[in-house]
């Protein structure tokens, strides 16, 4: 069994840290918001008050924070992981960040004798709570093999997709597909309601055909009931669409659906919905339709 530092105990990190603790590891958790460590403590883990405390004695350092600057601060910042972790520690970055930032951090990690994999996840809060996440991993084959038992504890579909940064590139494609799906579902819901069709049976039959999807299953009730507590905040999806559109442009690609969905996510945010679940893209459809 291993000593694990878990940094970032938010909507996703908290249940993931609890699964690792329940699997028999010793988990020390750190979050800027101390109350976020409560579930880990209830499961027998420890809450600590700094990164240095978390990584002391840890052979694995898991990170699950919002965006590239947060990961840079946690790893390369003053009194961060690179300064304070045990030599040779395996760093698993579960956060969704820019692929180029991951590559730079992996280089810095290797220079300091650490191992780092990018391991962004998909499956939403239910995936984290039920340990059924899909995890897309970038890094060396050896580091992937070392990390696999920990990844299997929090995920169901765990795939090595390439070298450092590849995990983030796959996650970026994931976010394009998810946001586009959510927008389509939102438009379908508003359309069905406009024609007075009973949503329950309509979504049941749609879910059984080619229109069925994890997005439909996970988001249909949130949309039908206008319950938009996150889940996955629109602010985070805005971050992810920024990562996608920048990377697509740098590759010289034309991705019109991606650009449109990025604009719709930005509009949702500009209208004050950034703190809501991304299923609240439905509110944007209603606004545009004068509803
Ligand atoms: P969240 O905001 O709920 O959690 C992030 C946590 O990181 C917060 O508790 C925050 O206090 C903490 N944090 C930030 N900076 C820190 C620092 N320097 N040191 C310690 N703690 C710090 O976000 P989340 O929904 O858990 O998402 C985390 C990451 O997972 C993001 O990159 C997101 O894009 C990705 N993700 C989220 C979901 C989802 O459904 N919520 C799904 C897949 C991937």
C-alpha cells in the first residue's frame, strides 16, 4: 500500500481521494478550502494545511485543480511539489489543462528526478463518485504501468494514449464532443417543450436510439427540471473550449462546430451562468429564443 498526497479536493478530487483511502492507501489531502477535506477525513484520511505536509513521505502525488495556472503553482510554485516532494515521487495530474503546459511541467519534473503523467478524466461527478471515470493518460509506458493500479481505483476505462500531453489532447477532444452534445440536447429539449411533447417518454425513446448518449442520460433530468447545480461548471467548460480552439488553430485546423460551441459557452458565462452546471447551456437556447 502507498502513501498518497492528494492536492485539490473539489467536486472531483474529494471522491477520488476517498476511493484511494478506501482501497487501503494512506491519503493526505490538501485543498485551499480546508472544509473540502471533510469527506476524506470521514473516510480515515488526513487533512493537512500545506503542499509540503501533503507530499512528505508520499510516493504518489495526485493533483486535481481547475486550470493550467493552478497546476503550475502546485507543482512549480514556491514550496510546491517540485521543491518539497520525495525524490522519485510519481506525480499524477488528473486536472484538465493545456497540453503544452503539461509537456513543460513533465520536462521540469524529469529534470528534478520526478515522474509525471497527465491523466485527465471524463465521466463527471457521478463518474468520480462511482469510480467509473474514463482516464486518458499521457506519459511513458513505465510510468503508466506504475500509475495503473491507482488509476484503476478511481476509473473504469483507463487508457495510455501517448507521451506527455497526449492525455490532455484527448481530453480536449472529449470536451468538444461533450459540449456539442449538450448544446444539441438543450436545443432538442426546448424544441420538444415548444411543441408540448411530454419530455419523459420523448427522451426515453431518443435514449434508446442513435441519439442516446452518456450526455443524454446524465443531463436530461437536470435540463427537464432546470436544476443546474454543478456537476461541471460552465466556467471550467469555457476553459476547456479555450484549450481546444487554441490547439486547433495552432494545428491549422478549421473546426466550425468547436468555434460555435466555444462562443455559446462564453455567452453563457457572460450572462452570469459560469457557476452553473454545463447543462445550463439550455438557458442560452431559451435566451436566444426569447423564452
Ligand atoms: P473544483 O473547483 O470543484 O475543485 C478544484 C479544487 O482545487 C478546489 O477545491 C480548489 O480549492 C482547489 N485548489 C485550487 N488551487 C489549489 C491549490 N493551489 N492548492 C490546493 N488546492 C487548490 O473543480 P472540479 O470540478 O473538481 O474540477 C477539477 C478539474 O477536473 C478541472 O480541471 C476540471 O476541468 C476537471 N474535470 C471536472 C469534471 C466535473 O464534472 N466537475 C469532470 C472531468 C474533469
